[in-house]
């Protein structure tokens, strides 16, 4: 004797709002190969019984055994797996995904089972041919007749090869001709070994089943006792039922989410527009913030500053050993004594193209990194906040400056003959004079500068305020004269409010006979103010953009939540065929991610376009970061994913039986 497929023992179901139990101590035994019709009027409890048989609901009390194993206390995951492996559902309304093809609808259960796309397409197509829909395989189900949709629903239920087929009023919406076609298909399936339980209120439909039971007021009675059948088993599956790989699962999720979005282009477009507005507002706000900051900086740069630069265009005598006129040091003393000048300094630079610096000999190749020469006063180091590596380096710098203070050429020649060089860390690294793994000079370091050998006395770091000095060799002033390319520049820090007056006086102080030899400029020294203005402006605009992005995300989340509500029947169908809560959640999350990425790319493009248009209208220089496009994609994808979290959670938690009733 064969073992029962289903055993119900004293099954009862009570709902909190009902006046009496919907099911009352139902006993039922179903054997493999049975064709059982359960007949009853509306409200008798037959659909509730079908939901319990299909593991869509859990009874209030009683025992449910499937293949001899109790299942009423099974976890959601175990119920999903059992439905996917052993059960197929046919609903009264066919419950098609109307924008999808017959093939896509028929292969839904196979997709849950983890079958690869090509195999499930072949198997679903074969099943569609069996139910007479071979010519409608690629037709969207919204173009099928009612009878064709119901046959497609049968194909969807049968394609995974279930033992048990549960049909809830499968002919309720059909005319007599199509009803008979559906019953003929069910008869054929039963003869092939499938166990069929059909719920109906029509006695003529029930009469075509081998077994009949009636249910009234939640109590089930059967015309004659159940007995085992010598019925054939359903053809075994030609594929194993297993969990798909993560990559295959993701590809399927992405394909279904994309297909769902394309099937509802207006809704998808509006959702993408929500993300595009948010990301576009953010990108436009950031672009305008950067552009406005640039304009502010440019205006500040043109305003009065507290630093004046003066360049001497005819300066050969200021640094040389055989000069006849005043030295750069003499000028420095004059400038220090000017009213409203707080500190004066000088620097002289020779560009890398006008000098030759090597390490081992004057004939070897120069390093790959271009190096220049510089001489500065000690006060210039103080202005820049520069640092020296050792007291010896400080003494070397003072000796360089002292050569400009000596009175006779002989004294100056003697002083400079004992000179040495100081290197910036960048120059030392380029010349290979730093010990491995540290910032210390190698022992007995020395270099060749324009054919003259100089020992290296230490390192000098000019800091971040003078990046043009980061690859320099600091040498005695007379070495800058030989190439004839050096220009002396004085840097004066003034009292607030007197920069312009000092700027006008400088040419007459430095070159009273030829003031045209002096070029002055007053670049802004309000770096802190510029940074603060830029930061405040960016923060202000960023907050506004963030608020826009949050509002857009909330709008999209609301729309997606409403989408969940409108797709209740689809969600219930997916759960009925064995889709897990995780799969339902993933589908909605991936929809949100795809929408966010599309909206983010559109928003980034629109935001940059708006920035260009607004900047042009204002006559500004547009500043657009190359990071805007990837940032727009990332922000769009993230906000889309986050916006879908709650709707996905709601969708995954929907009770399939309640969704069917809704």
C-alpha cells in the first residue's frame, strides 16, 4: 500500500475577526495520483483549506503531514523549498505577469528551482506545447484570451514537475468550451501521475474528479473513504532542484528587475526622474558652488593684499662678488626701514633650463627631475615657515647671506669660496642623496652646479606656501650670476591697509634713477579668507543639495512602496511557486539600484549642463570636476538602493495567503 501524500488531522483555522472558525477539525487523506474535487459555496472555507494545503497559511491547530513528515511548524525557507519542489498552483484569475511573454510566465517556477535560462526556456516551451500554446510562446500574455491565459497558468504550474497541483476555481472565469479544455488538460495530467486537488463551487466540474468532498461552514465530508491508487508517478525531473549560484541568481534577478521596469516604462521613467532630479540638483549645486568659489577667489586675488612683490629687472650687481653698487642685502635693509613694512625678504631663482646640476661629475647626465637654483634671505624662510634640518644648515644659510654684506670684492670672494649648498627634500631625492628609508642625507654628500663642486650642508623645506621652490638647490648668491638668468624678487609684508601705498613707493626706493626697472604686484594673501569663503559657500550649497537629494529619495521610496501595493498579486504568485522572501526583496532592491543608476547618470549630465548654462549666463568660468559623472552614478545607485530598502522589506514580508485574498 502506498504512503499517503497528504494527511490532515483535526485541522482548524480561526481568524481574529471571524465570529466562528473558518475550518473545523478537518480530516483529509490524499494519495499519490488522486484527483480530488472539493466543492462548497462561497465563504465555506475551501480557499482557506487550499492555502493550508499549499503551505501558504498555517492552521491554528491540528497536524499536517506531507509525505509522512509534519510541515505545519516548518520555517518559511522550508515551506518555500517544498512548494518549489513539489507543488504547482493554478488560480481562478490565471494571475499572469501581463507584460511578460507566455514563455517567461511558464518558466517562473523553473527559475525558482535554479535551472539555467536556456534549459528552463526549453522545458517551459515544451510544456506550453503540451497545453496547446506552442504558437503563443513569445506572445505577451496580455494579448492572450482568457482560456489561453489559464492554459498558460497550467503550464507554469506543471513545468517544474510537481507531485501535487492545487487548482482554485480554475474554470471560474471561463466559458464552457474553455472550461472543458482546462479540465481535459487536468485529466491528462492526472493520468500522467500528478496528484490534483481542485476547489470549485460547480457540481458539474466536481463530477469529473475521481474523488469528491464537500465543505460547508468549515466542515469537510467525503462521499466515500479514500483509498490508495495504482497510479503512475509523474515523469521525474530531468534536472536537479538546487539553489542557483550567486552569479546566476544575480543575473536572473537583474534580468527580471530590468524586464519589470521596461514593462512599466512610465512608472520606471517617473522613478528614474526622481533620482535624476535629486542627483542633478546635487551635481548642479556642487558645480555652481565650485564655480562661485572660483569667482570669489578671483575677486579676492584682485583686491588689496598685505604682501607686495617687487622684481628688479636690471639686477646683475645685486648678487655678484665684484659688484660696484648696492647689494640685495643693502636693499633689504632699506625696505625694512620703510614705514608700514613689517618684514622684508628677498629670493632669487634660476629656472632648471638655465642651470646644470649633477651629483658625481659635471659631465654626467642630469637627473630626470628638473632642478633649479635659489638664493633667499633668512627672513624669507621665516615668511614661509620653512624649516632647516640642522644648526649647520642654518649657519650655511647665514654665511651665504653674509657674503652680500662684506665690503670689498676680496672679502666676498674669500667668504663664498668656502660656500656649500642646501637641498630641498625633493631635490635630494632626485639626486639620490637620501639614505634608503629615511629623510637623512648620505654621508659626505656633494653636488656639481654649473661646473663648481659644492658640499651639501643639509636640507631646507620651504613648506606648502611656495610649491615652486620644492625642487630647488639653495646656493650662495654669486652662483646665480654666472648664467645671467636670475632675477631678484623682494617680498614685503605690510601693515593692514597700507599695501597699495607701499606698492607705489617701492620703485622709487629701489631704483630712484630708473623706477621702470622695478615691477611690482600685490597678489592676495587672504588664503585663509578664501578657504573659509569657499568652505562656507560649499557647505551652504551642499546642505541645500543634500536636502533635495533626500526629498527625491523619499519621493522615490514612496513611489516604490505604492508599486509594492499595486503588485501584491504578483508577489503572492511568486511566493506561491516557491520564491523565497530573499528573492522577492532582491528583485525590488535591484529595481531600485537600476533606477538609481539610470537616474544618477541622467542627473549628472543634467547637473553639469545646468552648471554650464548658468555659468555662461553669469559670465563666469564654469568649474566642473571630472568626478561628477562617477559620483552621480554612485550617489544615484546608493540612493536608489536605500530608497528600495523599506519597500523591498514590505514586499518580502507580505503573507501570500492574505495577498491572494486581497
